[in-house]
């Protein structure tokens, strides 16, 4: 303890000296040392900082609630979102709302969602498409959307207090940008992200290459990994903080055995797009067949650099596209190798697990 305290004091002293030496108001010098009840650091707002000016942030340890939450009308998240074309623009509509979302037989969480599902609907477009996304906020809290990994103009980046005002309850905001580059991306809330993302405000955003792939996979699945905390019938956004740890773990909003079984024919090329959107790292392990990492964070890996592995750690915010040829028939398991993550409220098997059923 004594050593730790000494180290902390030394670091604080060093930080003070460095900040005293730094030119005033350097925007990059935004280390959140503020305990001054301000959500500004050197004149730059620090979104999500827990301050008197930002009382919503103190909700992080409170249950996810909303008035009059209805049961979800859809059962599967991450499904392709239909769009309309207006003058060559692909127009998508999203509504944020709270629903009761079943993650497992007998276990239903209160979720913040896009269009009523967890994950929200998949936006899938082609590289170079002009896309417009109209977002209506029907949550009791403000929100914004960040297009994680997509190369959008700064004003479309979705950071509250920096690139836009939060979208208040009842308000609508329109995002518009050219979809680029091709790859596996996602969209998620950037307003009180520790709560809203954990509560379910996340979804896949896939940009297909303009030139069709030479060898496209027969099976192409997005698997979004997350966590949630349920106690005494209340839902909490799980986080790596004492008392807030998750006790349920989800793939595309479901815990095993409610996770999807992926059926493939022997000899098929299978692509799995792994996306970690929760707050914990998940070393995902595939039984039976090794795979190659063909893209990291949406960007293709040159063939000579494609590692062959059977376990891949996916950290929060990361994406890995993995591919394998299903050479062996049988029920092959894909699961997290932090084995607590394959339980449902401490009961095994559950959580981050699904079956890949290879048939003749
Ligand atoms: Cu895990």
C-alpha cells in the first residue's frame, strides 16, 4: 500500500509539474485530473465526466429504466435495415427506445435499443455510397451516435459537447456521410457510453467493397460480444468496477443456449466478424478448425501476414474478421476462454458460446 501511495503521489507531482510547464490551454493536455466540479479541462469539454454540471453521469450505478417499457416485438438483433433512395442517397431511419429484451429463456433485461433490438439493425452499404441516417430519440435521456471506424467528417462524429449537441428526448438528428472505407464497423451511443452502450445502444455497420470480392465466403456472420448485469430483476450496464461486474454475457444480444447456431456445409468458406462492444476482453476460441485473421478493425490483412490461430482476443472496440473452411462435420463450439464468461449468472454452460454445425 505504502509503495502504491508513494507512486501515486509521485505521479501526481509529476503531472502538476508537467502541466505547469505546458503552454496554457493545450488542447491535447486533457488528462482528466479535474475534481473541481467542472466538465471542462483546459476549455475542452470532457464528455461523460461525472460532475455537478453533468448529473446524468452519476446514473452509472443505477438500474436501466424508462417509463412504460414494452416487451420487444422482434426476437433477433443485428438484422439488415431497409432503406429508401432519395436522389442517390441511401436513407436509413433509427429510433432509440427502451424495450424488454429477452437474452435467454426466463431472463429479460431492460435495454436501450435502436429500433427495438439488441444489437440494433445492421446498416450494410457499399463503399462510396452516400448515406443519411435520421435518428429520433425516444429515450428518456439525451444520446448521440458515433460511427466507429467509419471515416466520417468531424461534424458527423457524434461526440456530445465536441462535434454536436446531444440529441434530446423527442428530438431528431440527421447524420450524413460517404461510406468509407470497406470493412467491419459499428455504430454506438457516445453519450454516457458507459451506461448507454452497456444498455444495448450498439449495432453493426458493414461497408462492402466497391469491387466485389474474388472469393466471397458462403457464410458471413457478424457476432457482437457484450455483457450485462442483472440483479433482483433490475438491469445494470456492466462495467469493470466493483459491484458492477456482469453476470450475463451475450453474442448478438443472446446468451447460450439462446445464441444462434450457425449451420454450414462441409467445404464452405466461413467468415465471422467478431466485434467486442462491451467493456471486457474476450479470447474467442474455435474448436475443431483453425482460422485465419483476414481483417483487423475493418482493414484487410495482406495474405502473407494472415496469422493462423484458434483463439483470438477481442478487446473492447476491436473487430476481427476471421475465416476458415469447414473441413470437418459435427457440432463445433465457438466460445470465450475466460470461462466465467460461458456462464449465466454463474451457471455453466451459458454466455459467450455458440455452435457451428458443419453438415455434409
Ligand atoms: Cu470473455
